[in-house]
């Protein structure tokens, strides 16, 4: 083969190769181009190398540098094209202009907190102040002063979380009634939100730690009418105008005692699975403060009367936001929090 014939073949290969590389639009078609051009077995360039011995010895040097130059050019072109294809596919992966913009995730208040704040606002308007008390209590504040008999089952280790002899996690917020009456003279109107603890299993409607809100109003001449009127007003403010009813109940620290129901907020009284077909939902316990409780706290039970109530904001949050299982409130799942308060 003459040098000019060889030159011709090298130029054709360079042109064909450039076209082939240019036309490759995917990593696999580029790989095919590489094999057909440079592949050791049947690539066109190695084939040309095999032609070298057929040239005159004096022309070998020039022919060699020609073919090496084309080899370098093709390798560089393949590398360039690989980079272009890479960049194109990764930019496709990273920028999807049809995707919705990302929203910012801000913190939000827990539904139980929202309910507590709303209840506080309603009672604050009625002249109630917030009073807090310790979560670790003595037996006297938690039970004795509240007129629980010494053999009441609530005093049992089985029901109450004792921290030591005579000290326990309070089982309700009612000890705050006693602490308040010891400290302040009537008229007293307080609202006391806080945590309470019971040895309950953690199931769909019980948690061993739960929020409670206690209310207490004491003065001369306070009657059950005040209790009914205030709690009915509260229910209408909180749920929107709604039916309420009071049922007789029992608590050691109130006499008479009652439980208040509101019309089921889901079926509006016609009966559904959430209200077990009754059309009503219990929201709180209440009653006239027992004279022994007033006396235990150092107030004159002949002169003063008053009423108290206690309710569970988790239960109210479940009614309001239609939450079927109390454990959802403790899961810290932000997707749920967003549904309620986002
Ligand atoms: N302490 C009661 C409970 O935990 C609730 C309650 C408070 C009832 C005040 C009446 C008066 O169930």
C-alpha cells in the first residue's frame, strides 16, 4: 500500500469516526461507536494498524504518526461526547420544571395545645385566671383533702403511680383546687390545665399520661345554676351553638355531681358509631364542691359554696378533629399535625 492510499484510509476513518461519535445520543450508542472504531478485535483503527507492515519501510514513520494522531483525536472526541451525554442526563434528573415548588415546613401547635388555649381564652373572658400545681403530689392533696375515703380503689398501687411512700404522680388536676383555696380568699375563679397520670394501658382511648383542665369557682351564694349556666355557655362557645345535657354522676369531692354531654358533633344527635348510637358525647365531669373539701382547704364550708369541673382536652381534640385513636396524639407525626393545624 502506498502512503497516499494509507493517508486516504486514515482521513476517511477520521471523518466517519467524527460523524459516528456525533450521532451517538445515548451512553450505549456511544459505546457501540467506540467498539466499531477502536475495538481491539474488529475496530477500524486497529485494522488500519495491521496495514502498516505493507508500507515501504521509509514511509512507516509518517504513516505511524498519522494514525496515532487520528487515534488521539477519536479518543478525545469520544471522551467529549461522553461528558456531554452525562451532563444532559444528570440535568434531566435534577431539574424537573413541572415539579410543584417545595413548600416550607414550619412547626405547628399540637391539637391538644390548640384546644387548651381555646378553652383558656373562653374562661379568661369569664374572669377565670390560670393556676398551676405540681405533678408530683402527696396523698393528702391528691386524695384525702378531696374527700376520698382511705379505702377508695384509686389509692391502690394498681391504679396510681406512686413515686415513693406517700408521694405520687397526681391522678387528676383536682389537687390544684386545694392548693388554690389554701392560698387565696374567695371569690375564686381559676382554670388549671396540666398533666395527670394513671396506671392505664395505652390503648385507643387511654394514655398513662394525659392532659386535664380543672375549673373552680368559689364565692358566697354560688349555686348549681352557676355551674350549669357557665358550662353551657362554654359548650356553645367552643363547639358553636349545640345542645347540652347534664347527667347525675359521682365524685368524692363534689355533691351533687354531674357529667355534661354535648350533642354528637359528627351526627348531630341522630346516632353514629362515634357516639355509639346515643347522639351524645360526654365532655366533662363537674359538681358542687363538697363542704368537707372546703373545710379541708381551710375555707368556711357554711359560708362559701362553689363548683368545679374537670375535662380531658385530648378527648375534646378527638371530638373536634375526628381523631379515632388517642395514640395518634402522641406519635409526633408532623403529617398528622399539619392536617389539624397546618
Ligand atoms: N377529677 C375528676 C376526674 O379526674 C374530674 C372532676 C373535676 C370532676 C372537678 C368534678 C369536679 O375524673
